[in-house]
């Protein structure tokens, strides 16, 4: 599950990005624009795609910002709805622009990246409601996205959890019909007692970060056993879309993602699970070789599910 050492490229990327996550509303307000600007100006030569279009889509509490990526020269195709990571408290269209470009290019599908409402200003169920509403909208408007029928969901970290929740809601509510769910180091069922948390706390994420994200997201502890807040709490996952689950060896969330993949398998869901033993949390959004590799493999899974 874990290599002897962190991948040198990932370690160098961490050294360049080293900072502590703020655990206050004021700190978040300061961090969010900095993260957006760093992402925008740090990727001066992003992967080429056919087109990138900013748009707004209807949400349950007003319009949501979104960004549509279309691959080059593939004609009409299906759509992947993508939810960004950031512990439910930061992140957005800019921070995950490169990953979405790579997924569009590698899958041959349109990618709709959704800027859902963030906590703590908007605790659960705001992000979940936005994610599900965006997926419903995408299912009803294929002509505005990839041009063809066919839909999947994807996300990384907190966004991976949102993708899993949307897949569960879609199965239980009779739609939208999803062909696949791609979960990149999701925070499904994360607990401080897990071995990966004990081993890797302090590498990208520490216990304080996990507690802060949880406090902001749930708002009240009464929601913590709600499967629509964390699908690992569901009694039955049968009927959800086939899944790709990716974890990283040096990630505190590694065991949570692995356990969720096992939970899906136990309930009869087709799963491809892949662990990157030398990688860290967040590696899919870094400018490293492994980020291109994971985008290629996840993109292939999405293409196989949606394009046959």
C-alpha cells in the first residue's frame, strides 16, 4: 500500500507548496483567492482541449458557476460531471482546471466542472444538493454539454465523496442514469483511528485539518450518520454505478478509499481499484508525471463506460 519513500516529483511539489491550512473563517477567506490566483497563473501552458466555456447552471439556491471542457475533434459525446476537492471549504474551477482538461482529453468526453457552495458558510446539505442538481441538469441538457446522451460523475477528495453521494442518490431516486463514478482519493468513511491517518497525518493533511473539514461540512454532528453526507454510512450500495476508486500510499485518506471500494464490491458493484503507493493526497492536481498517468487511466475508464 505504501512505498519506501514519497515520489521525488511529489515531494518537490509539496516543498514548493508548503503552507498550513487555516482553521478559521477569516483564514479561509484569505486562502481562497490566493489558491485561485496561484492555480490560474501557475499553469501557464495547460493541456490543450477543443474548447473551454464558463457558464452558469441552475442550482437549488441560485445559479452555480460551472466550466465546460470539450475534447478536440471527437464530435458529439457524453458528459462527465466533475466535483473539485478542497475539504468542502476551498477549491473551485481554477484549482482543478488542469485535471479537468486532462480528463476531457483522455476520456474523449465533455467535462462539466461545478463550483458548488462551500462550507462553513454553507454546511451540509448545500454541497450535496448542488452536486445532485448539477447532475440532473447535465442529464437534461446533453446538447449544451457533450452533445450526446451518456453521463458519469467524477471528483477528487471531497469532490470524490460528492460524486459517490450523487451516485447513491441517483440509484435510490431512480436517476439520473449514470454509467460510471470515478472517485480519486475520496474522503468516504475517513476516521482518525485508521492506520493510514496514523501513518501519514502531516503529509498534506493532518488530524486538525480533517477535524476542521468535518466540523465545517457537517455543521451539526446530527448529520454525521447520514449516508447522503457520507455514502460509507449506507446500508446498501447495490445499484450504484460501476466505480473507479483511486488512492495514494502516503495519503491519510488511503484506507478510507480502499474500504469504500471493498464496500462497493461487497454489495455487488463493479469496481476498479488502484493505489499509487508512492503518491500523496492531491497528487492528481500536481504538475508531476503521476498526475498525467492517473488522468489517463481514469479517463480510459470513463471512455470505456461512456463511449464503449
